[in-house]
């Protein structure tokens, strides 16, 4: 062990001892999620320090050096400090700012969450313990959380952005876990790693050591969707590892879950209920559009009129097929850095989506919410966007209702699972080779791009264009393939089909 245990180690220890040991004894593989959290934290800390005013910077290459700078400054009579790390033995605790108001030391740190969680209380208890043992007990430990009712108007106003919550009165709530950390941290890193996998391994994000802890060939039973988390990991711990093991143990599941396991894992065929799929497809007509949005929820509001953690659509991809025989037209949009994307998204979509077109999406929740919000906010385009919203066709319904399924989907109804099952071997829409592989990564990358230099921003935007465009292209290809397989009559409105039927009936009577 060549480093001190810090605040992050306590967080990992509370979440999962195995995660704590792996991170303490090896270099953790970096992830877009961790990079995003660091960038959001840095932005919020900058605003907190602006709120508190100038202070002597105690940042240093090592915790010991930071602590030495703080002590030297305190001995000189300095009363305000930024980026301070306290050290006691094998443990160190960092805070964003320290202020000496005369009656004692006040500590401040930021959180990228909208409220003071149990994790924030545990961190405060740890800071309190380490600082006190090092000879600098605080009289208050305030966490700065974002005020979700704050609306940005021009430059960020730090004293309105934050709510400062003193957690010093609550540190006793987490005293036991902190003492447990002090007592066991050094011992755990010297012992063999034990992997006790559970639901926590996937929350809030899938752990970077997930595959290492599972230690089985993939796909395995952990990759199957549709079984509740506790049951999944209980079976895994009992020795059920592979997909075949899961099929053999289906009798241990709840009836609905067992039925799903048998449905997906009994054979490798692609199952399509042609009647149900045809009924869905024949509700569509040309012109036909395929739409996908990406949205972000930044802690620090990016645009005027937005709040912390407010959902903001920042990108869309739209493929348009005007007739059965026409080529796909592709439209997409990302805003200039610093420019509110919402008014331009509303304007462009109103112009680019043909009148009375069928609009196909995959999992309509985000698309309906965004279109509804844009229609309300931008009245000029409200009627058109409301019509689009009300007429959306959600292709995911076919997979959620099991009208289409195969073993390759592993019970999942996500686009990233169903497209490869319909087009095995097709690499043109392979998300695994992209720099952005899902919506969460797209959200994080866009937010980072707003603060990056011009060259890096352009690179991030290219990643986002490639990702979002593949989503709508996948939708178009799936609909085309399903129409061909089922023989669905798509292309005429219902009234036109009725008129055609009457003409055919008259011709038969004449004959």
C-alpha cells in the first residue's frame, strides 16, 4: 500500500469491500461515468469557492504536502484556506474549503447530488474524525448541494445556486461505519480478495470490476434480463453461472420469470408473431420518420431559464422515408457550444417532419416528454409538435410484449440488444465499437464538451453524431425488415385502404 486511504476509499468501503480493496491495490480502469463525476464536481467546487471568497490554496502533489501547507499558513495567521487535506496515520480527508471565523474552523465541500444523502453524512463523519485526530476539529461541516429551484439568468449566482447544509450535528449517525473503516481498511488490503456479488454491483453504474469479480465466460446468467436482482445474485452465488445453468434452474424462479427464461433460452431461433407485428406495422404510413433524442441533466445549469439537474434535450437524429421506394433522408442537430439547443430543435423538427407523418421511436418516454415540453415552451411550433407527440409509434412495444424475441436478446428489450438479434453479424450498427455506446455516455460526453477546448469539443461532437445516427438508422432497418417478413401492407392510410377495398368489391361484382 503506497498511498493513504481517503474520502473516496470510505465511499467504496461502504458500498462494497471488494471494490474498496481492488481500487486500493490496483489502478482502476477509468470510465466515462467517473470522468463525468469529476468534471461536474470541479465545476461546482469552482462556484463554491467563488461564494466563499479568496483563500490560500493548499493543493499539493501529496496529502502530506497539502496538510503541511495548511499548518504553515495557519501558523502565519491565515484564516481562509482552499483545497485542504488533513492527515492522520494511514488516513487522509480532503475538504474544498476551511474558514476560521474566530470561534473555530468551518469546513465546506461540494456534492454532485441535489440533497445531503447518507453518503454525504458518512463523508462528513469521516472528515470530522480525521481532522479532529490531526489536531484541527471543526465546529461545522457544511455540504454544498444544488438548489433545484434556482433558475439561471445570465451568469451563475453562487449564493442562489447552493444550499449549505451543516452535517456536523449528524456525524454520530455514521460514526460506526467510520470506526469500522479505521479498524479494517489496512487489514482488508492485505487479505485475499473475496467477491460477494449483489445488486450493488450494478448501482448506480455497473462496477468497473464487474467482469473481474464474475470471473465466468460471457454471456452468463448475470446478463439475462427479466429476473429481479436479489434472485439473480442468489442463484449466481449458489453455483448457477451459465445460461444453460439458468435454464436448468428455472424451476426455482417465480412462474413469470421461469416462463421468460424458458421462452428465451430453449432454442436459438428468432420468434416473430406475424399477426401481432403486422397489426402494429399496418397502423403506420408514409411519409415515415424515425426519431431519437439525447438529453442531459447537468448539475450546473448550462443555459438561461434552466435549473440544476433539469432535463435538457441537446441532440436529435431524424431519418425520413417519404415513400415506400424513396431513399432515407437523414437530419441531425447538435448546438454550438454554449447555445441553448431547445428553440432550434423545436424549429428544425417542425420543418423536417412531414405533415401527418408516422413517427417511429424506440421507448417513447423521453421523446414524448421532450416533444410535450417543447410544444408548451415554443408556441409557434406547439401545434405541429403536439401532433407529432400524439401520433408516436413505439417499436419497443413489440419486444416488450414478446411479439418478437430470441435467445440473443437475453430477455432485454433495449435497442442495443434487439437490433443485433434481428441482424446477426451486421457491424454497421455495432455499438460496442463506438466511442459512445449508450444514452448515459452521450449525456456525459455532451456536458463535458461544453467546457472543453474547441478541438476536443469537435471530437466529442463527432462521437455523438455517429452514435445518435445509428439509433434511428437501426429503427428504419428494423421496420423495413419486419414489413418484408410479415408482408404487412404499409403505405396507405386506413381511409385509402377502405376505398381500395370498395373498388375491388365492385370489380368482382362486375365480373
